[in-house]
């Protein structure tokens, strides 16, 4: 009898996994970049825009995740949405891009970790790369265990994340000028084409910092009471993270001059140092590194389920279909993604990775998934979905339009790169079909795994 995934993750576990995935190194390293792009105190609007898109897009994920609570998330959403004719191709393209994009996400957290560690060590280029590679290896070793143990580790890391953010925010409130950045948020703002363009470019960075609210969907086969806990965990996560991000940015802007925010590589560490001295700056830097590690842990966990789910369905290479016989997790998928991420962490720089992550996944995963929900709703009807978005389909259409805007904002080079990855995926798909490396569907479209 084949080993199977087990539903062991509660709402608390799911929310913790989402939130530690979302709060990685991103908000700490892109804070100054966002301020520089926007060019004024209204840089807070970019963080509000990221939260708004996350809420709208989470409605799409919630409706699909509650109806299709299976390991692999988007793989099943695309397959079911596009039906028998196009579903296998779309789901294959998603897994194909995941084999590149997921290691990029993992690598970005590891690279960000090593770069922020320069606050202490002043690494050379090669030392920095050695650290990022070592971080990937450590995460893979921690994930090589049963899911209930991972749930407990996730809650521990989550507490560390919340504690770090609380300290950062408290410093701004206690300083006494917390409300000043809000009072001056519109100073110098001009609602023209230039502002819209800057908001688009800045939102690419802030949305990167929100990504991960849907991680629970990739773990759908391991979530208890998924029809309720999957949507709840996403909206709780986004609400909590949006409050934390905005409060953190306001706190930093209430203490540091705008020019210091723009120019500092370690802006949050500089902020705490300005409030409490060098020792406190060093402590918060250690905590930020813990947060980055926690995000890397959660992201790797979720992505490792995607090739496994596709292979189980005979829609991807069968090598990935195995579950560890005693630990009950997809060990081959975890090890392969970890190995690719290790290589990427040695090859790329953080700025390149952030733009590439978004450009690569928007067309298939976000826009393609939303269109797939429209098609599935048309075929199955309202009653098929245990969770229904308010004002359907307006949030779905709005999400598509915003994702198109963000895709364009990644820039021509990244847009072309994303299209190239999709084109290569199509070639591999048709070759794999012809050579029978991927078989006929293991389950009929619509045959959903029981809760």
C-alpha cells in the first residue's frame, strides 16, 4: 500500500505557514527600494496597493482552494478549470514554471539572508554565495521530516516573526512621532502618469513581500477541514501582514529622514540603532535573519508538494510521485527543488530574482488561474464551491486587470523571459506527450479527493 499525505495541519498551523512565508527578507530589503522608486512620503501607497491586490487575488484562491483541497494547489486549479481539452497542458505549464520559479523564490530568500548578514560580517562575493547555499541546505534538512513536526516548527518560527515585527513597530509608537508619516502621506504627490508608473514599479516590490498568502493551497491535502480553514488562513494572514507592514513602514518613516531610508542597505537595523543604540541594531538584525530563514522554510515546504501532486496525477514526470515510506512527505520533489535552488542561490542577484519571480508566474498561475475559475464556474455552477467570493465575478476580473498591470511593470526584459519559459514548457509538454513520459489523466476531471 502506497504511503499518503495526512491531514494534520490546523488553522493555526496553516496561518503560521502562510505568514512566515509572506514575511521573509522582502519587506526589510525592499523598503528602501520602494521609497526610492516613489520618491516621497507617499511610498506608503505602494504597500497599500500590495495589500489590496492580495485581498482581491485571495478571493480567487479561496474559492478554488476550498473546492479543490489537494496537494499542489494551482496544479489542480488549472487542470480542473480548463477541463479535459486544455487542463493537462495548463497544469503541466504551471508545474514546469514551478520547477524554475520555486527555486528562484527559495534562492531569493537565501540570497537576501546572506546579503543582510553583511551587516555583521562584510562578506566577499564568494563568501556571500557560500552562505546563501548553506542556508538552502539547512532548510532542506529541517523539512526532511513528518508534517506534524513541521507544523510545530512553523508555529515556533511564526512567534519569532511576530515578536520581531512587534518590537520594530513598538519603537516607532514609543518614539512619539508615529502619526507624522500618515499626516504627510500626500505631501508632494501629483496624480499624473508618472505617479501611476512609479506606483506600478514599486508595487512589483511590495507584492513580492506579500506573496505566500496562498501557500496553504499547495498544502491542501494536509489541511484539516480545508473548505473553511483554507480561506480563513489566507484572509487572516493578509490582514495581519498588511497591518504589520504598514505599521513597520510608518514607524521607520517616523524616526529616520526620508533620504536615510532611501540610501540605507539595512534600513530597519539603522532605525532600531537610531532608537536604542548599536547593540539593539545588532539584535534586530539577528531577528531579521531569523525571519528570512522562516520564510525560506515555509516557501520550500509549500512548493515541494507541487511536482509531487502533478506526478501522482500522471501529468508530470513519474519520478516525483513517491512519498517517503515512513516520514510520509514527497522527499524526491523536495530534494530536486532544493538542489536547483542551491544552484540559483550561487548564480543570481536579489534584484534580478524578484522581478523574474513575478514575471514568470503571473501569466499562468495568477491570470491563468483566475480565467480557469471563470470556466469552472460556468461548467460546474455556484453549488460546486463551498466558499464563494462576494460580488462574483467582479473581484476576479479586477484581479486579472491588476495582474496585467503588474506584469507590464516588471519591464520588457522580464516579460520576454516569462514568455520564453512558457514557450519552452509547451515544447517539453508536446515532446513528453508524444514520448509517453506523462500518461493519461489518473483521475477524471472533477473527481475531487474527499475532505
